[in-house]
């Protein structure tokens, strides 16, 4: 560092300021424009699209990539990719620290199993469909990467983070030029197709009497959620939220050490190991949580250090940041050569997923006790809105849908 006024000092601050500022603008637009307000499109996606449009206009005028200018450290696009990569794992780690007192009933187990089967089968079908399309396109388009369609389930099914992870692997290790942007763009379209298709699907279900809109809650938070009995105080010598962030960071550093160890033990699997940073993060956070619960049970520590409300806020922040950074990192100019293959693959996946899942949900029998949460999250997972939120329903997009719709199944 030379001086505090150098761009290198402010590059990361400028990047975060632009990302978070776009979230504020996106939220304002969603509340002001009826179409956006009535859709399921997350504010983070809207914010990312805003940055994508601004960056396209900037390049058309100046010929330069906006995020690769000096204001963003001359390497801002790489910064966005790094933010997307880390935010995915940090969001899952924060979610894994949450605790629940509810028991897993047989009915809930069946719902989770059905959701898992639906999701996994859709991933397989999406991958097969995408691979078939890109194999055909590779015969027509010179130099096109034939296995690009395999990124379809990562983008449509698991969201921005995994689409970036495997797009990077394809680009770096297998020579797929523009692999990162290809995966990120598919993920962005997955969000949009889920939002638009989800609204259409829910309206059809409503007309058929399968769902009714319940009264929306005011979204107020009670003090018992933030400062329940038996937990550390909200404000003491260290703030309670600071403790939550510290636990998340400690778990993630432990995850890095685990990935570093596994990567050295199995060098040929290093890219895959680091690509599943979120999964290993969940494992690490779960182990830390089990150790803390054991120490609490043995009265070695007398208060609980994790708080569900604050962990939810942290995970939602990381997921919002992941999505807006992932969409903003898309390089449309790199996708020009493969646009036709990209359009065919993404459009086919959207139509295929919506039709297959729509048929499955409209033909299945429902009861007055069926929980719509599993069904909504299944649709989100199969169309890319939240990825694996059926495993952990604290994802901000999934939570936002429940708040926006407050939907409950009607007795059939």
C-alpha cells in the first residue's frame, strides 16, 4: 500500500458498495413496479441484472469492462467471482449453526424423501438434456465446448455458487472459454424462469382450488427470538452478532484447513474438493455445533452462543451477496460465440422443468395437513430459485417467497 487514496485501498470497498447499492435500487424497483412486486424474482437477482445492464452500457461507450477499471482494482470481475464462491459456503455455514427442537415425523420424512427424489431426478434429466443439446451444437459451432450442457443442472438446480464453481473447473482445466460466464448466466436465467414460471404455476393452482392465500403476517420480530433465555446476552463485553460472525469465520477457516489437507492427500480431486466448499463447510459447522452442545450438556459452558434469528440474518445476507455478485460477474461479450447453444439449452431446460414439475404437482393428491413448504422448495430447487433449499429452508429467497405469498394448501 502506498497511500490511503490509492485505488488499491478502496477497490474492495467500491465493489461491495456497488453490490449493496444495487440491492437497494433493486428493492426500490420491486416495491414500485407492479410486475416485479407480483413476481417471485428475488431482489438480489434484480440488483445483479441492474449491474449487468450498467456494465453493458459502460462497455458500449468506453470499450472497457466496468469492473476491471482502476476503481475496482483493475480486477473487479475476479473479485465478484471470489465473493460468489465464498458467500455460498458462508451462507450454508450460518444456516448449519441454527438449531431446532422439532422432531422429524414420518410424514415430514416422506415429504423430504419425495422432494429429494424429485430434485435429483430433475438434475439428471436436466444434465442429459443439456449435454444432448450442446453435443449437437458442437457439431455446428466451431470450437464450442461439447460438454457445456452439463452445467445446466448446476445453474438451474444449485444456483450461482455451484454454477461458478464448475464453470471455473471447465474453463481452467478443460479449456471451456467463457465457462464461468456460461454457468453464471444459466443460473441467472434459472432464477428468472423459476420466478415467472412459479407465478404462473401458482396462479393455475389457485384457480383449480388447490391453494388459497392466507393472511400475510406483519413480519414483526419478538424480543424472545433475538434474546431468548439461556443464550448469551445481546450486549455484553462482546456483541451477540459479533459472536455469530466469529463462529461462522472460524468454521470456514476450519473448512479451508480441511480442504487443504484433502487436496494434498488427493491432488487429482483438488478442484472438486474446493468446489464443494459449501458442503464441507456444513460438515465443519455441524461438528462445531455438536461439540458446543456437548459442552453445554456437561455444564462446561453454561449458555448457548448461537442464535437462530441472527444466524438466519447472516445466512440471508451471504446468499443475497452471492446472487448479486454472481449475476454481475457475467461477461456477455464472452458468451457471444456460444449464444445460440446457450439459448437452446436454457430455454429447453426451463420448458422441460416447468412442464414436468407442473404435471407432478397438479396430478398429485393433497390433503389438508400437507405442508406447502416442501412443495414450494421442491419447485425452487428444480427450477433454480434456491438450489438446495429443500435441505435447509433458511435461504433468503425461499424465506422471501413464504413472506410474499403466505400460501397454504386447501383441503381437497
